[in-house]
């Protein structure tokens, strides 16, 4: 596939479930972008359907990656597992002076972006992992809740997921068991043995939430400077078991039906506890919209160099600017 003029935005992993949703939204609002991925047939079909350029390349050869990113201003990575795709694209983005966004929910990708922050800053490149439902809403509600108390010292985040998962989401979560029990304590990341479920009340009664090692352990610390953070999650439909048949992703009706919520509980130095909840559309709908709006903002010049959380990059109001999303204080 021959290259046309370099697109302002390159969406890598555009032929996956979430990638297609994002590419369709980027086309709908008229962004200058190209779709990219490894499968020639799928990339060419999507490019033709949307009327945009397509690029076919894998990520194992650094020269090939650099060649395909040359001239692009922003790369949006939607290809999981991000443990495989983030490093080569971040390396190339820093080398080429290209801003990097992705839709990861994988802790290791946030850790990688934090590790590469100095190099990115030196190159004038912004790195913002997690411009989808994880972690845009949870980062925002944590910032909001912390603003309600003068001396916040501890944060607990509870994520409530409604509806099904995509095959890609399940693939990206495959290594989560290796990090179970990970929390931030006294500033450092530590494993807590025998971590157990904890109870949260979103306003309609207490529910048990399981501890999970999410990117908020890094992003909330960056956004707020807090040294004590733990994250929990509950799926109202349960999690797929090994061997289960997993569909490509939720149907359109399922995406439009469910709501996702994230609760931030902040403890002040004097023991006062405040809680706030952000309520959003289904995570796949939210990610489709938030990822494209993040890319649009960066293309319009809203960027600063180095690793940034969504709230730091786009302001605390970014999360609630997406569709029907709102924060409520409990």
C-alpha cells in the first residue's frame, strides 16, 4: 500500500473492535487520519469504507515503524495487548517527535510511559496512555474528590463495569493476575499479600469490589501527589471464565444500554472522608468518544511534553465533556 501525504493522526489497531469504533468517530467528525494495523485485507477494507488512507505494518522492525509514522503528528494506539504494542510505538514517537496516545487499561503501559517521560519531554513529545474509559473518568473523579478536602492523604477508587467485554479487552487483561495485590503505600508500589474484596456504596447499597492493579496507581499519584492509593473493580455481569466463548464485543444495543461508574473515596489528614462518583455511558461508547476528542485536542495544539494524565493534559473538565457524563458528590 503506497503512502499518500502523511496524515495528521495515525490510528494503529484500527481494525479491532474498539479501533473500528474510534476510526468511525474520527471519520464522522472529519479528522485528518489514517488507519493502520498488521492485517492488509482488514486495513484496506476499513480504509476504503471510511475513505481514508491505510497503512499496513507490524511493530517488530523499528525502521518499518519509523517509516510509517514519519510526518504524522499524533499516533493513537488502540492495539492490545499494549504490553506488546506500546513500547515500539512510544520509542518511535519519541524519535520522530510525535505525540502518543493510547486506550490501554494495562498497568505496565502506564509504568512504561512514566519511565520514558524524561526522554519524551526532551523531544517535546507528550505521552498520554489511557485516553479511554480507563483512566479518563477515574482520573477526573479522583481529582474532583481530592479538591473537596484540604489535606488529602489516601485514595480508594472503585470501578463498576456494566455489560460485556470485547475479545481485545480480555486479551489485554490476561496478565492482571501477576500483579494482584499491588497498591501504592507511603509513595511506593507494593504487593499486599492476601488482598481481599472491599465494600463500596454508590448510593444504592453496599457491594463487594475486588482489588485490581489498574493504571490509577500511577495516574492518580501523578495527578494528586498522593502516596496511598488502592483500586477495586466490580463487573455486574461477571468476568468471562477461561475457555468461555468471547464475542468480538458488545452489540450496539448493549453499548447503548449500559452505564459505567467510578467512585473516588478520599481520606483527609484529619480522618474526614469524602466520596464522589462519575457516571458515564458504556465504556466502549465512552472510549470511542474520549479517544477521538483527546486526539482532536492534541492536533489543535493542546499538549505539553512528557508523561501526562488525562486530567493534566486536557483539564479536569475533559471527562465530563464526553457525552452524558456527570460527577455527583455522595
